[in-house]
């Protein structure tokens, strides 16, 4: 088994278990898996199984950092072109589908409006199942209907803060340490965007359920239709062409 495939398996299993621990709903885990299976960077690492070795440096350090910052933060890399090397990307696609943009944006907006009201270490231990006292307290809050996070996505505010910190920290590591801006070097921060997209979708669905505004419902239908269309188009390309052998 290749190292890239191992990373994908660990991420899929770990993130799915984590989401179930947080929300206790298999439907949310299934939704998360569907999104992951429609994510180009997951498909590339799982099917193409490229080498994750770094390329040798070819620029001075400051020039590399500038190039990395420009590339990793660009919409071109994230949503349109990705890693252009054969075997490292899907022709005509970035590391995410463009229809993931509103999902990720929704996740970031949810993170921005929350304030972490728990200590990060305690919250992390609670999620991992090592703090039964906090688990009992959260169960009491859920039963009494006083858990304010259940009113939106069912996800604790601190989780969004953690994902944003992971995104920022991983992006900084990728920018500083990468010899070239490539998909393997972006793996420090790209998984956090996938999780933000998942939780953004939960917020999105919650808004659809609660909103009675025709404009919101129409925009939601268009966004979801866009996502389904792009996912179908992606799999058409995978089944009809040889996308990993072509440069995007």
C-alpha cells in the first residue's frame, strides 16, 4: 500500500469517527463521506497514488516563500488547476470543486461568529472521549435544550476555532517549508478545508430548514444543484478519460 493511500484511509476513517463522536448521527457521517468522495485531492491520492517526496529546491529561500504564498492561497490552485504535474491532479480541476467554495465559506463564517467558550485542551479531550465529566455535562445540556450549539449545526464553537487554527498553521508550514508549491506540500492545510466544507454544509442545511425566505431557498437549491452537477461531471471525466496521465 502506498503512503498516499495510507494517508487518505487514515484521514477518511479518523475524520468520520470524529464527526460521529461530535454529532452522534450516521447521516452526517454519510454526508461527510459523500463530500470526500467528490473531492479531487482525495481522489488523486487514492487512485493515482503519487509520490509525496518533495522536489529539490530551485530558488532562493525568500523567493520560494513568496511563490508558495502566492500559489497556495490562490483560487487557481484551490479550485481550478491544482497541481499541474501528471499524476498529481485531475485535468481541469483544482484540489476542490468550485462548488465547494460556498461550503468552505459557510464554515469559515460560522467559525468567525463563534467565540471559543471552552479551553482548547479540555475540548479536544472531550471530543476524543477522555473527559467523561464534560461528556456528561454536554449530555445534560442537550437534554435540557440549553446547548446553544445545537441550535445551529450541532457542532461546538471551539471546533470551528480549531479548524481555522489548523488552516492558518498548516498554510504557514506549507509556505515556509515547501521547496515547490505542489499538492503533497499542501497536505498540511488542505484537510482542514475539507472539514470546514463539511461543517459549512451542515450550517447550510440548517439554514435551509429554518429559513422561510424564498430567496434563501432558491439560492440553496442552486448551490446544491451546482455541487451535484460538478460531482457528476468529475466522475464522468474519471470514467471516460485518463485524467491522471494528463497535465491540467
